[in-house]
């Protein structure tokens, strides 16, 4: 989407009104001068770190949805005593050879980043002893692998995907670790929206209580609400270059500690 917006802007084809995507993508768009700062009356309900500040009281974007990454497991196959309460619990003997993690996507690398931030890189290297299986699947598909019993758990699963599978009868549950990576989607406005009033109205709706209720139906979290765990946005406050470097390092570590 970012590449398409950049190419269309070069051709002076401005067809984008409102953008809703992850914070990393929006940072690239801002650096390419593809976004217009705006004001929404709903910004007042959001904490300051949930908005990307511009000038003159305007913001480039505000967080419209949150997705939380934690430990999902098959409750029929994993004993309650082996369910971890923190990252140290991932070293439990009952989990050896029984965990999986997804390659690619956001959840696997972010989970590794959270472990490094909370416990250090040496802890991550210890996980190699747990014989973690790596899957070229996205996180929702890995939930189905856990439900089937091929592996019994993963520390890199979105809470919303676990709840969705459970609502369909899968024997899966989700618990947070001491640091929960947060993948956010934010509402922004394109630099030259062809429908400027509609663009602002759409962004307003996504940030409004009504829009938040719609997103909560799909199990997304809201930046306006507290959570019973510590949230962490890996890309927040970083340059795009630094964030790309960090993600590359996390993905490399993930491949080193696991096996296909």
C-alpha cells in the first residue's frame, strides 16, 4: 500500500482519502510526505503516546485499534502447572518440543523483541533448548495448529486470533507475559485527499466511541482503555531505519533458536 501511494503521488494521482494501517507503515508514509496532519475532537480521549504529534495542535495519526501478542495454548493438552506466567515459564520441561512460532508477519519477531527487552538476548538463546518448531504460517493459522495438537502452545499469538478460534469451539486459551507486544493500527489522512471532508469523517469515526465499539466486536483493544498487562509498541519512537534493523535482528534470532 505504501509503495502504491508513493508511485501514484509521483504521477500526481491522488486517490487516497483515509489510511488505516500499522504504525510502521505510517512512519514510512510520513517520511515520504504522503500524510496530512489533522485534528479530531476524539483526540482528547486518547493518551498523548497514542497520537503522533505534528505542529499547531495537529496530529499525523491516532491509534484506532490494538492487537496483543502473548502465549496461546491447547488447554486440553498442556497441564495447568506448565502454563507460563512470564517468559521464564517458557523454559518449563513440559514445553520442550511442544511449542511453535510463526516465521514472517508481525507476531514472531515482536515476541522475540519483547523477550530481549524484558529478559535480555541471552534468555532468547536459551530457548533453543526447547526445540521450538518454526512454521511458515501466519499467526491465525498457527492457532489452528495448536488446536489440532500438532504443537500445544506458542508465545507469539494474537489475543484476538485466540478468542476467535475459541468462539468456534477450539480448545485454546491466551495469557499475557510480563511484556506484551502491541501491534497497532492508526487512522491517518492522505496528503491530498480527493474527498477531504469524507476523509476527516472516516478518521473521526474510527477514533470515536461508536467506531471503537465496532472494532471491539472483532476483539481489538482500544488505546483509550487500560489493560491488565504491560503493553509495548516496538516501533514507537524509533526511526524507520532503526526499527527495520531491530526487526531484522529479531527475525535472525528466531531462526537461530527454532527449527522447521
